[in-house]
C-alpha cells in the first residue's frame, strides 16, 4: 500500500477542485486510484471553505489585495518605461 504525504493529497484535492479536468484524468496523471482521489475529496471541506473566520478571511483578502495592487503598479511603471524607449 502506497502512502501519500498530506501535501500531495492537498495538492491533488486542489487540482481536482479546480474543475479543469475530469477526476479520472487527474487520478491517472497523478498515478493514484480514482477511489483514493474521491475519498480525499470527500474528507475535506467543500471548495472555497478554508475553515477561517470572517475576520481572518477579511484580513487575508486585504493582504492579497495590497499585493495585487503593488503588482499592478509595478506593471504600470514598467509599461510606461518601455513605452518611452521606443
């Protein structure tokens, strides 16, 4: 019997929850049985639920928003810089 790490299982579940491919294809690509992948999916919380409170989620989303705003600003500056070079 093969044992898989928690990280491997979590990655497999995230991949399956993304909905990009059928479960059978994901199981085949990862080299796991379809029943194992289905079991791992059934033993986690529903997609989108991270087990965090509303306050924790708000804090996480605000931090993510700050990072995305910084990335956007950097890209704007880079675009302006390269536009001037032409």
